[in-house]
């Protein structure tokens, strides 16, 4: 920790006799006795020489704090409900992950964080760590592959969010005026405006940009503090929601994570430009669904027990070719998936803040083509030719794209009420990114490359989407208006530090005539919702 420097008021020179030394000190006290520190011992006797030192006003300097003194243990418990006015027949809120369960209470999670953060004012070497774990229904989407991802067969699951070591290195140079920070281990993504811990977001429901972007990574990140207003981020990870080695990594290639951070207007304007780019497609470990109740024989789906047939209305499965889940017509170690965000936060006044999050997503290994004919035209070509050639012929990827922009505002009315708004446009060009995972293990099964009969994608032309061209796109528009309410607790409770209530109204629609949302009788072009959660923060240390 940086030591406070004491102001020099006077320096007393040793005289050749004890009498002259005592006389000099006495004269100094007569001029201004406040120059002597409060709560200090009496001046030395005439028999004791005065030690050279600095004399300041005010209380005595506190003793240096120990490294462990900044250790904190805290967290929260969150639960809520997402009421969908469409009353979807399958109880699924399309376009949502953490709030995907319609009209039913959700235990989103209990999150515990144990950390010793780096001292932002450190001038020398400094070290820290962070461990953050969660149990709850949100954890279904937050798993590191191979780490407790199948530990609990329930909507409520458990696992780590972060587990990393951190260091500040005082390596000052013309390109690192503030030194360098290093983080190694498991950590949350740097992409986007919204984050995994619920209490750090404006809303209960999440944006499309958050839901279908990266969540967590395993690897190393280096933050170079180039200037007080400029940080440069560089890092390498094993991918999105992955750990290390099989089955923790679903391919054998690394990804790049990095960008730039700008801190302007005395901290009232921050800009983060960040990318996570690298191979994310999974090895196909079970392309024909061997051992699952729904599989494929000679290209024809069959049902043994349990799951509806793959072509049953409402149960389109995420498959390509002859049922291979998420089949990539590519080398999974070279096909690139890139998530890019430009996030600007402007604190316009003491109470008013604006946030703009712009994203662009690219996948190079999808949207298959055979001999120049895109996959969305294969069904029509087979109908004309009377063959099944298209779909069995060699396929090559054309890629998939998505982009979005979300604009937020937050206005603090008083210490209890804060008004929040969000407007978002999100274009999924090929219906590749926006999907649904109603099963307990759908998200991790798909990421592993395992069979996923209940995963739902709209790019298939099967089930409810039988009349929709495969890999056609959807343009989403969503508006959310809500409040953050932090009432004062009537009594002081041990460990409980507050209460957060976040009601919101949300309306989603499409602007290109598609019908992705579920309703009581089928599909709809829009959905209206009332959502609310309650968060109870706590501090143990």
C-alpha cells in the first residue's frame, strides 16, 4: 500500500549543548503548538537529544494494514418470476436464458464471492485472488465444461463462476506508466455491458447481446495500464464456457481475448472495445444419438421412449445433415467464432447514466452450402429433383452473422428508487445464435457435442418451423422499463446488508415478419412480459 508522505514543518539542528537543544524545541512550540502531532508522547527531556523527523498536524498515522485485511466474503440470494402474457404452451420464454421459465417461480441462484482484490493504488508488487461460486437455476448456462456440469440432475445446479489468481507488477515504462496486472485461471468475460452477478445489472431479464454472447473463460489475461486514460487488454483462453483438456475443452484450439479501455472525463466516460475470437465449434462425439431415446437410423428419426419424435410440433431438434447435433461443415479447430463489443458508459450527471452496448458476432463454420446452393434452399431443390441429394452431398460453410445495439438509461430518483430503461435491436442473420435449451443439460450437451434432442433452433425447417427456410434470419426489437428499489430494512439483521427489488415490463417483437415466440396455440411475432426478482445481499467478512 502506498505510504502517506508527511509534510516537513521544521528540522531541528543538534546544538553543541543540551541546553541549546531544549531551548530550540521550546521556541518552536511557543510559535504554533498545533504543529506537534496529537496523541503523541511528551517532548523529550532536556537530557535526551531530539531525533530528526517530520512533524505534521492531525492524528497519528495508522499502522500499516496486513495483506489479508482487504479479504472480503460476500454474496447474495436471488429469486424471481417471469410472467409471459402469451402463456406459451411449452412454458418457454423465447430469447431468454436465466428467465426462460414462463409463469413459474425461479430460484435464480445463491452466489458467494471470496476475494482479496488488487490494491488499485499499489506502487509495488501486489497479489490477490478471487473465488466465486453459484448454486441455482442460472448455473445451467454458466458451466465450465468438465467442471461439475453434470453434478446435479435438476434445474438447480452448482459450479464455479470465477477461480483465479491476480498480480500487479510495477513494471513501469513508456508503454506501461501504471504497471501491469495479470489474471490467471477462470474468470468472467470482458465482453458486454451486462454481467453474471445479478445485483450488478439494471434489469432482471437480460439483453439478446448478453444471452447469446460469451459468459466465462479459462486462461490468462494481461492488463497494461499504458496511461491513466488508456488500458490495453491481451489474453489467451481455451474458449467460451470451457476449461482445459478433454472434456473441458470441446476442441483443440485456443482463442484470443483482448481490446482497449478508455477512461475519460475524470472517470465519467468509459469506453471498452473488446473481442473474444477463436474456434468454438465442438467435436461431434455422438452424431447419431447412440444411446439416446431419440436417434436416427438410415437418416430417419425414430423414438424409443420418452422424447417426442423429432418432427413433432414444438420439438424441433438442433440438428444438421442426418441428425448430427450442431453439425459444423468445417474443421472445428480452424473455424472462427468472434464476439465483439463496444461498450460506452457515460455518467451525464450525478443521478443520470447512459450505457450503449454495440455488438457484432461472426461464425465462419456454419450455414452450409453444397456446390454453391445454400442449405436454406436444399428442401426446395430436393422437391424439384425428387431426390435426397441436397443434404447428403458434400457441404461447405458459408458462415453466420449477428449484430445488435442496446441503449440503456438509469436515473436515480432518490436513495430508494432508480428508474431504468433499455431498448435493443438484435439481428440474427441466420437464426444461428438465438436458441433455447429447456432440458437440464441441453446447454452443456450441445457445447460438448453430445446429442441434444430437446435443444430448439429455428434454422431447421422442421416441426413448428416446417414452412420456414433453413438459416433464414430474424430481426428482434425489445423494450424494457423497470425500477431498482432498495428499501431500508426496518430492523438491522445480522449479515444481511440490504434488499433489492427489480420489477420490469418488457415487450419483444420482430420487425421482419417472423414468428419466433411461443404462445398458447403455437408461434407469435411478439411477447409481452412482467418480470420481477428479489435480491438479498449479505456480507460475512
